[in-house]
């Protein structure tokens, strides 16, 4: 029995490609609950698929000027998701199974006046397409939700970071500058964009644990007592605990926890030595120390860039990874004018 033409159509677009107009008309009427578009010229059909979205293609195998497998070959160059069913006048005329697999043709069937097998294949294809739509929508929603959650977490930690800067006027902007220098070193070393982003964020949050250090200690103008220094040394561990509950901060924690380790093993909190210290933490250590030396402190004025560089050179192999100090020196030399412009450094 023929389906009524005025039936409400489902939201799926099917393209039928066959060099016999009668076949296209028959299939269009049989599948009239979908949006069906027919083409007798396979080359025009390829162009149509390039220009607009179709969910499923019914494709005749033997056509002129090119056969169905050649049509699929062209389509797969720019579209890997179109669900394709191949129609053959006889099963012996179908392309080899290896070709069907290689071109990701989802199925094929012989032409028949009853269209029963074709209807089953189309309905099965539509179910697969519907599932893929649902999966895509869920993934998009998940990505959006994760992005919102990530933004919320970063916003919270950013607030803490800015609160740390506000606690001590002498170190205001410190984390931003450490992040700047760290990325400068990372670029000199040829790190990937992904690693540079991790390095940038880790350096920004490296001192977030200072939110747990009393203001009286952070702002003390004179020398710290041993107990006060011990309190200061707790800030990497505090920072790691702040970031720890959120998995998105996992790549940043080594920098937060270990940026005060020394290359000779005399740092804190772990007393790690040489390459035991996480690579990016060693970069942040160089950047952090340079900014500390070239910034005013309550207990001393800032060093000039030249003096700070000399001090870092003297501390290669003891406090700092020698290769990273060298990379920093080269990066600062090659980008001198830009650094002066961005940070207002005085050489």
C-alpha cells in the first residue's frame, strides 16, 4: 500500500542517486515520511552533498558517467559521516567486499519492486543516525558543562591568586610576571601550545598557597625567624591541597608543589634533586627567582636585570637547572625590547 503524500515528514534528509528517474520516483513515494531528494546525475549528487547536509544516501552502483563506488570515493574525501546504502541490479554486480569496507559503505541490497529489504535497511540506518545524533548532542552538552565547570574552578582559584597579590603590595603582579617569564622559557625550548598553556596556568597559580600564610609574615619588613620561615615554606603544600580536589588542575600541581625545589636537592618541600624535580617546576623556579630578584622587597631594593642575571649564572647547577638558565638568558636577549615594553624592566 502506498503511503499518503501528506504524512508529516520526519527530520531526516535522504538523497537518492540513480540514473533511472522511475526508480527515484518510486523510492521517493515509498519513503515519503522522510525528506527525499533525487539526482540522476552522480556528479551533481556529489556537488549537492558538498553544499548541504544529508543523513543518508541511496546510491545505484552501475551509472554513467561514474559508478557508485567512484561516487563514494569522491564523497569520502570530504565527508566521512554520510550513511550510504548501495543499490544493485543484481548481487553479482556489487563491488567487492573489500571495496565496501574501505569506503565505509554501510550496506547494499538488490533492487526490487517491493522495496521490503530496502525499507528495512533504511529504517536500520535511520536508527543508527538517530543514535549518533543523540551521542553528538550529549557530547556537546558534556563539553559545554565541562567548560562551564572549568571556568568556575579557574575563576575561584583566580580570585584566590589575586587575593594573594593583594596581601602584599611588594609582590603585586608577581604571578603574572612569573607566568610571562615561564612561557618565554617554554617558547625558547620549543614546547607545544598545549604544554605552554599548562605552564602558563601553573605559573599563574604557583603561589596560591600563600593565601594560608599570615599577613604579618608575608609583609614583615625584616628578617624572618626560623618559625616564620617554616610557615612560609608551607605555601607550596597548601597550594597543592587547594588545587588537589579538582581534576582539571592535576597538570598544574607539580609546579605549585615543587617550584621551590633546588637543583642540588636543598630545596623544599620534597628535597628533590636534578631531574627528580618536575620539568615545568624547574622552569617556574627560574622565572620565580628572577622576578623576585628584580622586584622591590620590604627588606631590600630590586636588582638590576644585569645583576639578577649574574646571580642566576652563579647559581646554575646549585639552585637552578643550568640548561633552563641558559634558555632563559637567550630568550631574554632575543626578546629584550618586547620584555621592556611588556613589563617595564630596567636593565
